[in-house]
């Protein structure tokens, strides 16, 4: 599929709208995701959480962004699948995990952001620390005050695609997560690290662009983040 402006599918959060008449599930997507993609020359398209439509979405889209969300996973495997999790969150996770797997299998340009990073880490066999502050007191600093505040630097790992895109120099990022990763699985490699050892970027080797970052680069607080989005959109055109 060849277009001057690539179509980028973006996953959305699925929430229970208790105040609705009647109460019902609703999709929510921060407009910044779409604004950033448009500003970088792409056409954003929100993807409902429909597992049966995954391959249809991948046929339609040139690239995929698995976006962040506010739900906190309770176990390292992300879901217990025992009926104790909010059904709308389980539905989203089942969809995004299948979407990630198919993106890897089909070598579709993919960017995971925050929660999307954690889904990519799980799909590739990694572990999740479900409460950073409880695991180690100094890890509490990863929950920053806001999206436009830089909290800590990220150091790209030499030899990775991520470092080739953004450069090997550390750069400051925002940080809005209570959960994190210190061990990646056998099907991914560490591509970026915080000073305290929390993994901030991972990538899948031997794929043109399957990469996840723990922070929110869509707010474009740095030139490396602009290069990251530009490289993702270029890979989507390929």
C-alpha cells in the first residue's frame, strides 16, 4: 500500500462511562496522539478494540501506534483472566496484545507508548513491576507531575535501532508511569535506560520498526522525539 501520507492506526482506551444514560463503555484517545501524527505528515485513524478485525486493520493501515492508558495492571502478566479485572480493560488488552503479535509477524511499523510499551514487553516475554514505589523507594520518581514536565534522562543503547534514530546521547523525557520494566523477554532487546535501571525503550530485532517507549514522546519535548516519530512514519511508508 503506497500513499503520500501514511495511515496510522492508533489504539484507544476503553472506559466504563458510569454517568452515561445509560451507563456504557466509551473510547477515549488523547488528541495529542492524532495532532502529533498529523503534524509529522501522517493520517491518524482510531482503532476500536475488536480482536476479529486485527488483520483488517493491518491491511488498512501503514503503521500502528499502541497508545498509553491510565489503567494499572495488577500482576506481572498484565491480566489474570479470572473475571476480576474491568471487562473493558481486559477487552482492550486482548485486542492490543493480538495486534502487537500480528504487527511483529507481519513486520508492520509499530510504536508502543507507555501502556503500549508494556504490552509489547509482555508479548515478547518480559516481566512487569506492578508497583515501582513499593519495589524500590527511589523508583517512585517515575510518576511525574505532568506530560510537559521532563523528569529524567533516557540513555539510548548503542547498536540499537533506537540509538541509530535518536542518537546515542541521553535526552530528557516526561514520565507518567507507576509500573515499569527491568527485565525484557527473549524476543526483544533493551534500547533505552533511565539512570536508575528502569527500561525506557525496547525493540524487536530483525524488524524494520517495532519499538516501544515507556514515556509519552507524542508531546514532542525534544528533537530526539521528533526524530523518533519521523523515523516511524518513514518506516510506515516503506
